[in-house]
């Protein structure tokens, strides 16, 4: 007996043929998909406990956020930034905002931000995310606090501590060891699994990069790193090593198909060719890049060169459909060419390509037999034109918002149905987050800007 049948929907499979099934159905048994096809065919073959009628609705894979910082959600609307001298570039944003936040973070902040961040992901259609946490005063066992919140909400993710040597070599070692501990605890598998995270090339030494590379080889997990988000990364590597950022990473042996580089905004053609050569992958964070005014990543060129690209939020906007729309539009204005980036390419970045970045394309990212039953059902609040197999991609980038996500299924379990969250108490989660954020804001009033940008390196 199948546990659940979703029928009569417009099923966006994102399979190899990118099939869109009118009057489509998905049959789920346990945590896996056991049948995908026409409702008339599937309904005759299954006996189910739960039937969901998706008539007039879109059924699609849950969105994948390939790069986030869950703790960033606690800064939303923070009034304390009105008191500071506004940062004029990305380096000052790090010095005046993010590094002081890192200093102020504690274990409760990590848990509360993960709880409310995952809740927002759940409600707006993201079923899998990749998160990196940073907080020099809350390193050891902090990933357990984040994992606890993720499991309570019920979505899935990869989490890591963001190793940096900004203060000392020892700080970097502690961050790496926290990742090793969590990877061993989870076995690199499960609903919440571990990986290695390196902050950025301008806050770590070659020795740490090489060490992480060796550990990732041993534990067979991915590595992620911020790369050339702002010009500070570029200047640092040229001045100290005489190399471009990606050129330096290639030289120390970091790059490979298991390495995911966030941003890659300020890179040149030589660096793109290195990415192609090594198989390294990229996460595009369009809304964060706009917020921080760092520039526009050469995504059209990356797509042309067949460099794998996923979509992330970098801890800024958690509604995946807002990020979809930003990615769809940003490059058109940058290139002054409305043909750049198609709706399908954008949706691929947020689904199957995101899965491919972390070697999970056989598990998630599409609606196919044998894959995990991670999917969302969308009912647009306003649908001004017909919803068809030809129009659905256009509607997803131009019409749909996160609030249009009606139902969320992860591992075959209903986490939200008809906009009602079934796993955690929304009001209680918001109260926890608001109380925690208020305390964090008060602590931040006492923290001074961190000027030791390159520290010991």
C-alpha cells in the first residue's frame, strides 16, 4: 500500500527530459516516490492512506537553497545599524556588521535562528538547504544545536562551521574539528548531515586549506567556501600570493568536483577555465550580491561553459521564489539582453542543479521514481493567465511567491498542508526567535567594529 497519492496536478518533474505532466500524479511509499505519471494510470494501480487533490495546482520538487547562513535571519530589521556609520563597501560590511555579529553569537542564537529560518524555508517551499555558521565564542558542539532545530521543523540540510583564522590559527583548528566531530556523528548521511566550510581565502592560510582538503578526502564529504564575493578577496591574493583567488585555490590543491564555491562575483575568464578543468561548482546569491553591492557574477558565461550552478540566499531573503526572480532578472539588465537566463535555467538552479552541486542528484532535486519524496504543491493566489505545461515555468518566475506554497512534503511526510505547519508551533517559534534577536541586538550595541581583517595571515 502506498502511503500518499498526489493527483490531478500539473507535475513539474525536473527529470532528465524535464517532463511536465498535465493531470499528473505522484505516488509515495514511505520516504520514496514509487510512481509518477498520469492520474488515470497511477490511480488504478495504488491503494493509499492519504489522497491530495492538486487540481489547478503545481506539483514540483522542493526548492534547494545551496548556500545560506541561518543566523542571518536574526538581523532582519535590526535598528542598531541606523546608529553606525554606513559601510561604503563589502570589507566595511564585514568589519561593521558581520564580524561583530559573529562575535556576539551564542548557542541559543544558533538554535533560534535555525528554528525560525527553517520554518520560513518550510513555508515558502525550500525543503533542502546548505548552511554555514560562524561564531568564535560558540564553536564546539554548536552544530548539534542547529541540527536540533532543523529536525524539529522537519526539512533537510547540510550544515557546517565556517572555519577561519581571522583571530588565530587555533580558531581555525577549532572550527575544522567541529566539522569533523559532526561529520563523524552523522556519518555524512541523514536528514541533517555535515561537510567542511572555509570562510574565505583572505581569512585562512594555505595550511588550513590543505588540511581541510585532506579531511574531505578522508570523510568523503563536500567542501564549501566564499570566493571573490568582494574585491578584498581579489586584492589579498594578488598582493600576498601574486595569484587570482581561484588560481591560488587551484595551486594548493583545493578544487575538485566536491568543492562548492559561493559567489564567484569578481573572477575572470582564466579562473572560469580553472573551474571547468577541476569540476568545481558555484552557488549564485543574486539578492545578497545586490544588497552588498559587490557586483554581478558572470552566470551567463558560467552556463555557457557548462559550470554547475546552484542558487542560494547567503542568509538574506529566505523566500526561494524571490531569489528565483532575482536570478532571472538581474543578468538581463547587467547584460542589457532580455534573452539572458531562461525561466527553465533559473528553476534548474533551484532544484536539480542544486542537488548536483552536493552530489545528491540521485536523492533529491526532481520528482522521479526511487528518489526521496521531497516536493511542494503551489496554488497561486492570483493566476491572471492559464496554467499549462507551456506556461508553468513562466508562472514560477513571474507569478508565484513563497506564500503561494500550499503544501510541503519531505521524505514522504506532510510538514505543511493547506498553509498549516504540522511540525512546530509557529507562534512559539517566532516568540523564541524574537526574544533571542532582541538579546542579540542589545549585545551588539557593545561590540566594536572588527578591524583585524587579515590578522595573522
